[in-house]
């Protein structure tokens, strides 16, 4: 399979390139960056990083971990050239998410806020815990990332919140609480709290805390390296080879549905 990597000059892009080059079933076909990026022209394996979207013709699938605006541009190029897509970008607006869903009617797309296999297992564990523990337990979600991350809460934290809210029959938009400051009053019983930590080189840590009468249950995952994300994204790219148009996630890839 021939793979294109978007954001090839970034930390995640470089990790993805290393993963593709190490996989005997894959060939690095294209390394892409945004127009004007400093990495354009730099080496990526035997290739040079380019901003030319027409180069996607040489690939079967594009793996994209960039920013929402960049992802949408790559999406249009994949639609034009009928290429599959793996999207690990987070922070999409409702309109951008709708555009991705619309595009998935024509091409196969795996979209996930986190491609680490362990994280996706935690998604399922948190959902199961919420169903079992119910309304008697307060829910707080704490996430930590490196100082360069620009969005908060992380897409993974929001996904955890969505899954827990669904399991508890709550509308996350109505019950989410983002941090606390000052005289906040007593905690609403059905609230789901989010707390974001930013500092140093933390790759990614997420905890869902269920605090109930006489006990506290915590479901935690800590990513020690970006290779966990790359391995999952590469697994998703391979899985897409046998799929028709549709919007999939890592639960589909891992058989967790």
C-alpha cells in the first residue's frame, strides 16, 4: 500500500513517516506540508516534502494529523483524486465535521481523536464503567499534554466525555463544566467536569474519575511516545483498504463495536 503523510515536517508527521518506512507492507509515496512551511524540500525517507496536492495521485491513502483548516484542504484533494483518508486532527467546528461526514459518502475515512490502541480500549472501559456506576458517581475528566498543544480540552478528553454522557443519558453540551474558579457553588449532580494541564513534553495522559459514596474509580491511560498514535493510524490505513465509502472510527478498526 502506498501512503501519503500530511504534516510531514511536524513531530507527529515525522513519527508517522518512521512507522511507514519500518513497515514492509507499506511504501511512503508522498510527504506533504502546508504551502510556505519551512520543511518543504527537506528529506522524508527517499522523498522530499512538498506542498503539491497533485502528488496525492501516487498514494492509496492519506494519513493526516494537522490542523482543521489543513485537513479540510487535504480532504478536498482526496475527494478529487478518490483517495482514502485517515484523520487524527482534532478541534473541528460543527461545519467542518459535517463536511467530513459528507465527504465520507464518497470515500472511506477513519476519523478518531486518538489512534492509540490503549486509548481506544479506555474509551470502551469508561463507557462500561459509566453504565455500571450510574448517577451515584460524579464524573471528572483530567487530561495533560505538552506545552505546544493549542486546543483544550483535548479531542480525546471530549470523546471520553461524549461516551460517558451517552452511557448516562446526558446531553454533554448541557452538563459539561470546564475548570472551576471562585465561588462556584455546590457541584451539580449531573455535571461532567473537564480539566486541562499543559506543560513540558507530556505526550498525552487522560483520566476519567468516578467519585461515589465511599469509593473512587479511575480509568487512566498514559501515552509515553507518539509511536502509539502512529501504530494505530497505520493499522487504520491498512484496514481501510478493504472498506467502501463511509465514516469509520477506531472502534470499527479494532472490532470493538
